[in-house]
């Protein structure tokens, strides 16, 4: 078996891996990018982009059913919109794959990689020795063992968009961000959806007022069984799902109960990395390492912030850490951007900056604005709009926000920028606010906070 010696080996050609590769290549180091395929990034193939395409398809179908001009779509049916969503996904994934291939060129190795000793990878028919490694292998859906009895009827986000035709009845297990988005998207495409979660909370929402508003708005179009575990079994051609209070027959189950890092095939133990009882490394989110070995982890292989823009940032951070090590310097770490989370559920569910729980612990002042008091919300028929901002009591600095807003994705960005710039309530109230706009809700929330400071 041949041996190749290089400076850096990157395992995983997704968002984090390609960001790291480009930074290390630009620094003039010898680097290879290894991926077992398929190329295209999790976001483009099975993650945030396909789910948004499905949500857009659902909204188009709802609009078509409400307007005379939608007659053409009505004739085609929701399956035509689902097909278009899948085509959009294919185009996005193909484009991402082509960009990766072009960027990496001859440095791209399409093969499974595993460590055979510290500092040595086995990749195909060769050994690769490197001074440092970046693991950016992403994650995969987790299916609880309790659902094995209906394994033949289970879908995950990795397989959902392979369906040419939508099921008529679908059970969703897990109502985190992805479960909520896909549940609404498919319900809006006339799939009879029932969603279940052991928790009483959905969408990863912490702020209780936002949580209550979201559930009361969406439960009519997406039936939810909350706070109970679900039992499932096969009943002829159906899947029978039931809790202590509810039961239903569905065609299949979409399981979105979380994701696990893709590290099993890497043989990290032979690389000198200690593993826990589940054979997984314990990764420090600051140092991005699991031991003293020159191996750095980036992207959702370590689930600190499993979002695309965070993966890109982590890829660059891992590259900086590696380059510092190769130069004999101690990497001091990098500051992170303000956290931002957006569920494109229409109305959008957004969280920015400091979480509700952390804000309460710091005694934050909460400024509130309701859609019923906002002209643009009334025009859009979105009186359920709700914005809650968290403000430092002594300085008036904006710390965070939670919102349930029509077109909230835009306001979430504005607030994130303000938090990162450490702006105060006074700074933000001095900004212009156009009438009538959703942004005026921020002005109202700021005034609400100012009255309490």
C-alpha cells in the first residue's frame, strides 16, 4: 500500500470541510479533501434547502386553493409542486457538488477514510500521513430502537425527498425545528399529518409566551400529540400509532428525533482519541478537539451549533487552529457570531442572541410587541405576531430576542446585527422606522423595554 505525506487531511467535503480546505490551500499548505460521497452538502441534499423548497410548495398550494388564478395549479395537484420541490433540491445539490469538485480539483479523494494509527489514515488503497487532521464528516438521522417494529415504513430526512409521490397519511415523530417545518409543509400539500413529541415544547422554542402562541396558531393545520411517548405497530398495510390519549392509522412515519455524528467509520480510537460509552468523542466546542491529538472537529459532526453558516465558520476556525499548530503557535480560539435560529414556518419562529432561559437568569428586562398593535400585521392578517426582546437591566444593551412573526426572518437578522454591534435600546430607537412595516414592532418592543429600564 502506498503512503502519501502531506500537511493536512480534511475528512468530509461538506460546508465545514470545503471552508477549511479553501483556507488551508490559500495558505500554501499541502492538503487533501476526502469524502465517501455523495457530494452536495447536507444542507443542499437533505437539510435546510429541501425543507424550504417543500415549505414554498406548500404555501403555493394553499394560495392556489384560495385564488381563482390558481386554477392551473389546482389541475396539476400538490404532487406537481412536490416534484418541483424535489427538482429544486436536485439542482441545489448538484450545484454544490460541482462547486466542491471545482474547488478541490485533484486534491479531492472520493473514498472512505479511517485511522489505522495516530497520524495515519487509510483511504482506498493508500495511507495518508498528515501533520494535522480536520474531521468534518457531518451527521446522520437517529431512529430510536423502539421504532424497529415498523422499520419498513420509516422515512428520515435522508429519504423523504427520494419519494416521487407523497403519502396520503403521515405520522411525524419529533417536533423539533425540522419536524415542525416539514410537518407544516406536508400538511399544506394536503398530506394528513399527525405529529407527536414526548415534550410539551416544539421547535426548540424556549420562551413560553412564544411557545404558546406558536402551538395555538399551528395546531389547527398540524395536529400535535404533545407530552406523551408514542407506541407503533404494523396493522396490515397501515402503521398504527397511539399514545395514552390518541390513536391513528398512517401510511408511514417520518422520524426526526435528532442526528448523530458520523464518526463510527473513522476508527478514532486508533487515532488516539478517547471515546465515551457510545463510542463517540467528547469534543470541546472552544478548542474543537477531543484530545491532545492534532485532530480538529468542525460542522455538525459536533452538535454545538448545527447550522450551515455556523459550519462554515467552524471550518474556518479549524483551519486557523491547524495553521497555528503548523507554525508552532498556540491557537487562542475565535469569537463566535451572535446565534440566530429561524424556522420558516410562515409565520416564522426565530430566536436571536441570548436564549430566554439565560436572559431570565441575568434578570433581563423583556420588551413586548403584539401584532394587534402593528398596522402591517393587521394588513397581513397576522394579529398573532409576537416579538419579545431581552435587554440588560443596567446598560440597556440588547441581549436577545424571540419572535413569532410574518416575514420574521428579516427582523431576526436586523436584531442579530444590533446585538453583535452591542447596541442599546436608545441606539436602536434613534434609527428610522418606516410606516407601515413589521419593523415597527421592534420599535414598539424597544419602547416597552425603555419604560421598564
